[in-house]
C-alpha cells in the first residue's frame, strides 16, 4: 500500500503518552514538513512554538479548565469535569500553531499545517493529538500572560496545537465512518 495512504488510514488521536522524549530530529522533521504545507496565496500565515515545559502546559490546562467550567456551555463543562482533565493529553511536548491576525485563510492554513504534523508524526512512529480546545484561555484577555510565556509573536493568535510523544496505551478501535457523506455530480 502507498505509504501516504497507509499513514492517513493509521493516524489516530493519542490521548495518553508515556515519558519517552521525542527526538529533536523528529521534531525538526515535523516542523520542516509543516512549513512546506500549502497555504492560501502562499502567505504561510503561521507561527510554530515548540513547548517542552510540562509545568507551563499544566498551568495553561488548569486555567483552560476553569474557563470551561465557568462557560455555561454544557459540553465544555462536561469535558472539563472529566477526572484528570488535561487539554494536552498527558504529552510531554506540544507544538502550538498560531495564526497571523487578520490575514485571509490564516486559520485554514494553520489547520492544514496541524494535519500535516499529525501525518508526519505517524510516519515517524510517534503518537499525536490535534488540539484546539486549549485556545479558550489563550484567546482570552486573561491568557495574555501565557502567550507571553510561550513567546507568541505580536500579531499572532494560538489556534491549534499538536501534542506529540509515544503512546502509553493503544487507541480504541476506530468508530464506524458516517454513511452518506459523499455525493457525485456529473
């Protein structure tokens, strides 16, 4: 089978990671591939922040949890109420992806880069989890200090992240795919 297709089919969200550090050369490979991801008008409207500071990630996760619990949104409250809530899924490292503010297609460009990162991680034998929920706190005024500590450049907003590592548990079998999601014209 074609390796690209195999990686797409095998890629799964890993939600529990072991303590084995990700090799620097693997992180560099993931970043190099993310930087060549297609982007609207080739604007490359992203900034990548590699964070290996688990204590900072814990602070962000706890602040995000509190924001979710106070949101009034039943889905967010339920998720934040899960025992051991961790928006970074126990990973020892996360790559934050920030979009350039006010630039057309910036969000889609960042989403594309995140997806490429997860596929490259799979090809390298790493687990990954594509994340967006953490951004509740980083987009809020009370999250400005976290953005400063992450050295997010002025004019950029964190929108996605990819947690990386080696799976501590095998993921559950894939749920059945939804039916009737494709139609053909002509």
